[in-house]
C-alpha cells in the first residue's frame, strides 16, 4: 500500500507540473482531454502531453499432470498503472510500476530527449534492446508467457541508449550501455552490483511486403548471480549449483526474422548466450542456446501484427458483434551446454534440455480487452529425470 500511495503522489505532482508548464510556454495553448488508447490531456499543439493507462493481467494456471509439478493457482500476473507523456515538445517520459505477483517493483522509469525521428536518447530503466520477442509489448504477446528462448535474454535494466528510425521507418535501431543482468531476469535493485557494464543493441529492417529481419546482441564483463530456467507455469527445470557464479565475459547474439501479411503472422528467433562460470576455482565458458517459431492467424480477418489486433466489430452482443479471434501455435527449444553437467556446475535437479509445444486461442472483444486460452506440453531430456509437463493457462487482460 505504501508503494501505491507513493505512485499516486507522483501522478498528482505530474498533473500539477505539466499544466502550468504548458501555460507558461512561449505560445500558451488551451489543454484538451480526450481518449486515445488511454486518457490523454495535452496542449493544442501537442508540445505538452500526459497519458494515463493501465495493464491488468489475471491468470489461471493449471497442471493436468498427476502429481502436478506446481500448485494450481489464480494469480494477478501484472497490475501496472502507467503514466507517460511529453514535456516542452522534445522530452518524452514513461513511469510504470508493477504490483503483480504480490511483489511491487518498478518496471519502467525513463525519459527521452528527441533530436529527430532518427535520434532519441533515453536514460533510465527500460527493456534491453536485444531480443525480438522480448521487445514485443507485454500487452501484445500472443501467449501468456514468452517462449523458452526469452530465458536467454535480459528483460529490463537501467542504462542509457540511443534509438531511432531511418529510411522512412523501414530501419530502426537501438543501442546503449546497461548495468548488466543475468539471462531472463529484470533488474530489481536498480543499481549495479559490480563495476561491469553491458553494451547491447539491435537493428530491425522491415520491407513494405511484410518481411523483416532483426539482429540483436550484447557483450560485457559480469560477476555474480546466474540464471535459472522455468516453464510458463513456474516449474524450475534448470538451475546452477549453489556455489557456481558468473565470473567473466558474457556474450549474447539473437538473430530473428518475421513476416506479417493480412491475418497471418509468423516469426522465428534464435538465441545464443555465452558466460564464463566459476565454481571452486575452476572457470568454464558455458554456451546455452535456443530457438522458437511462432505462427498466428486471425480467423475474423483482421491484420496480425506485433502490436496486437484491433477488431473491426468490437464486442456488442445486441448487434451480434463479438470482436476478433486469433489462433496461435509455437514450438520452442532451449539447450543447456553439456559442459555445465560435465563440470558439476548444475544443481542435482537440473535437466539439460527442454522442448515446448504451445497452442492457443486469443479473443479480442475490443482492442483494450483480451482473453487467452493456452495449452503447453514441455518435454525434458538429459540431466535429472523429470516427467513431461502439461499445463493450461487462461488469462484475462485489460490494457490501455
């Protein structure tokens, strides 16, 4: 509750600050209030803007195995009030805490200095620009949880980066310096635990025909904690030995390709993460890798995009309008380096490989509301013997 009160105080301060700032601009303009995928207050010229939004995700997660590997549960996966806006035409900002999972954290906190469409400089906490699937907005992912490949990609970290769009939007880039965090994690303390930093970046090329390619990567010297890998319902299938730590250079590379045309959307991604790991004085260069292919098709005919689906006929039962329906399928794989097991770096309960097949249906009553229904089958091979996992995830989402 203290975190929520603090956040509400910040909103009040922003509202108090932006209105007089707009009034004191060189050409004072009246403020307007409207709905533009969120509640928006802005000056007539748009030089000053404040947008209020929210992301709420409530899940039901159930194992159909006997015995179940995890407890069946309903959870509030994400509960994020969002404040975004613009100050004095060239400075954009975003503030987004997360009260989901019973563990309040700060998800986004950054501001941009916009020099042009080709160059924006961003400082603060944001997604690390490496993976393709990770960079799809949390409200727009096709499945409730991202694939096994994203376990090899950092999520949100603190740093400074440059971003921009080139060639009329057909090329976009982002690159910067970040504190550095283990694979598949988000910065929690928001301070660096060591002096090492990660250089990270990506380039995306899009064609007018719907094809595109992505290349991301990072490099840096890092010491400290190592990641563990979980399935979508939270079963930890791989972790390192308690005494193993990161101790040296970590390199990541993530090529991807995608195609969106009409109701069809397809993308594939490969990830390779190499990290120097130390235990009892012995250092091993560990290389973990994974891949995924995801396909979607909108049965009601709306275009499939990486920004979700906008129904042509939003939910209106008296008019017999039911929104949009999308079918989805995914195959993903993650392979832990065999040297981890040969060198005694893995925990006693660790498996070496995971193969995951996911199918589902997404229903969009409106562009702000989405229902997910997903079935996932995950197989484990190598290392400790572990039964295959079969799970059902249902999610209701409100996002604006």
